[in-house]
C-alpha cells in the first residue's frame, strides 16, 4: 500500500511540474525549437507566417497557420510544402530535458510540390548539408527525419519527374504511422483522380534504411471501385522495385474511370492481370510470367516497357480463341467500314499511332474482330513514330493463308497500304468481309498491292491505287445466269465457272481490268471494265462465246453489268451482240452479191449508170445480210 501511494504521488507531482513548464513556455518558442530541429535534421527551413498556439490535447505541441517548408536547392524556389494549418506534436520526456523531438505532424489543406532530378533523387529525401558546414564534426549529412505519425487532409500534389510533364492530383488524404525507428512504416492514402476514392494501403519494412537509400520490403494494396490490385516485393527510394503484381476487376471500365484512365466501353467486363515485374530507376519495366484475362480472352507471355515521353513496348504474347468483336462494335467500326449509304465518312482518329513505339509478336488459335475473322496465325506489329506495320507470318484468313504486310502511316496525314499474297482463300469471304461484296464465290490465289490516303474510310477508298492478279478454280457468280441471260435476257440465278483468271490495276479508287477470262461449261467469257471501289459501283462487260452444237458458228452476246454493288443491273448488250460475226457475214454477202449481180446483169461499167449499179448492190447486200443473220440466230 505504501508503494502504491508513493508511485501515485510521484505521478501527480510529475504532471504538475510538466504542466507548469509548458505554461511557462510560449507556443512561439516551442514552434521555433521545432523549426530549428527540422532544419537541423532536414536542411529545410520551416517558416510560420500566421498565428502559433500551444496545445495540450489531443496533441502536446503547437498549431501554426500559413506554414511553408522550403524545397531542395535544385528543385526550384517554390516551397516543397505549404499548409493552411500545421500541427506539430512533441515528446513530453524530451521537452522536460529542454529538447524537442517531433512525434507527429498533421496538416490541413497542404500542397506538396514533389520533384526528381536527373539521377532520380527526389526532393523528399531529407538531409542537412548546413549541419556539416556548421561544424558538427560528422562531415556528412544528418540522418533522415523520423516522424512517428503524419496526417494530411485535403492535400494536393504536384509531381515533376525530370524531363517529363508534371502530374497534379487533388483532394488527397494520407495517414502514416512509424512507431518503431528501426521498424515498418504503415501508410494509408486516399486518392481521387476522377472523383471516386482510390485507397492505397502500404507497408515499407525498415523504413529508416529505405529513406537512407537501401532496398526494403514493400507491400501495397490498391482498392478502386470495381477492382483491387496487390504488389508484394521490394523497392528503394529511387523508385526501383521488383515483385509480383496482380490485379482483378469485375468491371475494368468502372475501375479505369475511377483511376482517371480512358477505356473503351467494351472493357465493361471482368479483367485479371498478373506478372512478375521489375522496374529500374531509368524507367524500364519488365514483365515476366505475364497473364492477362479479359472476358473470355486470355493472353500469356512477356513484355518490356521503356517509360519515356513516347514509351517503347516489346512483347511476345500467345493466345487461344480470342474474340475482340465487342471492341469493333463499341467504336462503331466494322470490317468493311461501310453502312447502308456506302463507305463511312466519319473521321478516323489515328492518334493512337503516336502514343508509343512497339514491337509485338502475337500468335493465337483464332481471332474474331467483328469484321475479319482469322484462324491459327502469327502476327508481328511494329509501331515507330506514328507508322504501324502489321506483318502476316502467315495468317489464316478467309479459309486460306495470307502473307505480307499492311501499313498505316499518320505522320503527315493518314495513309494506308499493303502488299499481300494469298492462297486458298474463299473469294466470297474475302470480298464480303473487307468490301461488303459477296457475289463472287470460289477458291483463289493471287497478289494485291494498294495505297490510299484520307481522313475517312470513304476518302481512302476513293483514293486507292495499286495492282494485282487473281486465279480461281471452280466457282460461281450469283445474281445472273449467263446461259439464261443469252436465251431470254432475264436476271437471276447463278453462273458456274470452271476457271477464272484476271489481272488489274487500281487508280483513283477504280479497279480496271482488261483480261478477265472465265471458262464455263460449253463456252468461255472474256471481260473488261471498271469496278468502282470508292463509289461502290460497276461498269463491266462480259463477252461470252457459245459454239452451236454441230456447227462451227460462234454465238457472242456481251453482257453489261452496271449500277451499285448492292443492286446491279445486268442485261445483254445488244448494241454489240453478234457484231463481230455480223461484220464477217456482211462482208461475205457483199462479195457474193457483187459477183452475182455482175453475172446476172452482165454489167459493164462503161455503159451502166454508176448510180443504178450502186443502188442495186446496196439492196441485194442488205437482203443477203438479213438472210445470213437469220441463219446464225437459228433460222432455216
């Protein structure tokens, strides 16, 4: 009992003495002592431009208004910290001995101006060169500042990485606890980059060593609306880090919006990411054992990113059955880029070509894009200074294989081009998925080379130039039957062919062909004319030649196809029908009539009037020509 009374008495006396000392010590003096200690430990000057008040509870220390903390000498004249109100807590035991040890700093509406210099050092790395210069005897900077607790409310942040545009964030809350000088610091940060709260809970082991530049263990959890990420590994104060990074979201679009990242609407689905990551101070990020899942799509592989003004990406990715058709639907672009009225006139936004340089190798089992569908393929995408080259090595497309490359260049306005060879492709798929034309069916091989430019799909199609050739085995045209057309002149049905060959040139959005050859059962057809790739129309002449059974006579009735792709007008061209054969018949008839008339009339040019002879010849020639033409058409 006596011991308890003595202890209680000692505690009471200690409290009374401490209170008396604090009452006798003005708040300004405590603030000045704290400011001096901060400057000694950090080399930074703390200035107080407003009122200073002494506090007992809940913090033993002072409150000060209009506070600034100077910046590193290389970081510019702006203060590193400005705060409307700053509360500094001190340790009572040290205060009784005439010392001030800062245990807590809290700030209301502070603004932090953070920056890094060329070697990666941040202005938040504290050390005092003035202490060494003042003759402390150490000849080196003081140890980094240790504060047991930091609380920031409604903070704003401006971050200036060396050589990069500054990043600004507002309405940040931060709480940091560091109870053990040799132990772990726990930090909780709430960011609001787009209004919604994004919470970060982090732990850094051996925080004092971390501030001194050593590598420490780091763990962090980031929670945003719709998703959560986790990092476990190690890092140092220069920003170098390594460890396992994972992320999962039930709605990647919602999470991206909360993080202030623009994403297409098609990402409103489940997403999972995982990789072993390494980041170096010079801005190099490597990802190994990489796995990405988006909806039903999964990609694995490895990637490297050089973080710079224009990032450089190198990746090797493998996928199974991929379906990205939702992305095409969300951006309103189909495979052919055409609507009911023709090619789209909507301006193409090709700014993404300038966001990064990249070399990406991609292989997959299948791919749906909403327009062109592909089977097992290997592709390489190279992007350099707003120019992208997609190589097919090869690609399974349209039921066959395609080799070559496509190019999109946005350096001086948008242009697109390509040089491709193909084998075994289905023409109805190739023309249907790329140009919206599916009337020609068959399996083909060939080559195509093209170039176009413009701000829209329509403009590009109207500007196309190039060349190519095509060969196809058995196939058919839909929309007309040549045999029926030659008999009755009607449309409809199909024309089956055994072989088709053609070469072509492209100029001003028009494909021109002069050597089409189609071999059909019982006859052949030649063709020439124009196919309007830009206008989506046709002006083409088929010239079929039919040999009559048991005769050497050849029936030729050209077929002209004109009008739009969707509804062409197909009819025999009677103006040229039989013209070749008629010319031959007419000349032969003339020769026979002239001879017969000469014999029957026993004409003598010296005695017969010239006009009478010419009239007689003309009449007989016309009658003979009619008779021969009727025979050719099937008369007796």
